[in-house]
C-alpha cells in the first residue's frame, strides 16, 4: 500500500512483479492481498500491457484500520464465551484492548507511512 501511495496521483500503475520485488513478497501471495484490497474498494486495477494497480482513493483517506481489517479481518477477535468466574472480566479487558487498538490504528492514514525527506519508508 505504501508503494501505491508513493505513486498516487501519477499516471503510473504498479505491476505485481515490481511490487513483489520492492517489498520482498512472493508474487502469488501479493496477488491475493491486492485482490482483497481491490474487492474492498481500497485499490483499483487495470488489465493489459499498461495495466497494474493503484490506490482507489487518496492516501490520507485510507486508514491503517481499514487496511488491517481487509488483510487480517477483525484485529483481535474475541471468542471468550464469558463462562466461569473469570470469563466476564477477561472479556471486558480484551474488549478494552480491541477498542484501544482500533482507535489507535484509525488515527494513522496511509500517507503517514511515507517519509518526504528521505528514501526510507515504513512498510505495511
């Protein structure tokens, strides 16, 4: 997503092989991720010789929470049936953790992963 954010607004479309090489991700795995991101409306794609992938909306409008939910599903799924003496309290604590994590990841948009003054970048 950060590589796609780098070229947002240009006429460049990112190719699978280039993205896979830059991010050191197997191409077949990257295709699956990009398909999920495309199906969720975060990425758009174009077929053909001049085709590839691009962000479907500006990087500042895509949050880390949105990306994580597409890639990972619910961040910390709670499957505690709240049984027994400890169950309700354990569920309460996990729910607090989930809420905090979601609030925190909602505050980071994709553009915050781009560094403007160097070639260094954080990858997600």
